[in-house]
C-alpha cells in the first residue's frame, strides 16, 4: 500500500504579489484532499526584521519602485556616504514555519512504526538531511526528487538516491481540470492561470 502526503503552508495575502494566490492555493488544497492525499499544513508568518540594503547595483536599482532620479541626483553625496556604512530597512520577511520539521517527523515516525518501508521525497530542502540520514543509516530507503534542475549536494550525500524530477513526469502527474469533492455536489476547477 502506498500513501501520499502533501506538506504546505497557506501563503499570506499580506505579502503575495498576487492577491488571488491564497484563494487559488485553498482550491488546490481542497482538490488534493479530495483525492485521498493527506495534507499536512504548517504556518506562514510575516514578522518584521531589519535587513541591509544591497551594495550591488546603482541606487536607482536597489528599490522597487525606483526612487525619483532627481532625488538621487540631488542627494548623490548623501547616498554615497552609505557605501561603507550601508542603510538598513525594516522589511516584512515571509517565513514558512514547521513544514520541513513536519516532513522529517512524519518520515521518521512512518519508518519506525512500520507503516513505511520506502519513502520518496519531492523537495530540495537540505534542512531534511538529518532525518533522511538517520533513516538511511538505519537501513531504510529514501529517494529524493528535486523540483529544480539541480539537487542539493547535502541531499545527494545522505539519501539513497537524489535527482531532478523529469519535466515529462511532472506533466504526466497533473490533476484533471475538474475534481469532484467526494460525498458532495461540489466540483473544483483548475484556476485559469494554472492551465
């Protein structure tokens, strides 16, 4: 018997550049659950934190939207004084919390309770290395598919195998455009932006 688990966190409307992204994600999560996949949700936090403005590029290229050219021209001496002592800005720093810990915890629990003998993880997050390394050292098989074109060297080192997922495999594993929610008259439709 195989089981699929999907680990995610609800994205924050506060920081998303697309105000409709949180709604689309909720539709996706409902569709995934309706197929029998276990969805494990973490949290998404947006704390404020101080960060140094990059010293790369011209001042006009360090802001979005760019400051007025006249402001930079009129105050070029002031801007130049901050090359050796960079400005810091208070930013909203989106953070997905608990997702990697949840993956690691479920992985180890499923192996050690005997509900799993092989695991396949779709991630390129090297924070998973300690859990994968423990499982493999104890004789369990853990393969890793990276959703990017490269694979973390740390994941390659500790897993049974690790490689980028093939694009054609991703296209074969897409959900249908419409998913019927079991025991309901509700049908969920794939958002137009995802077609």
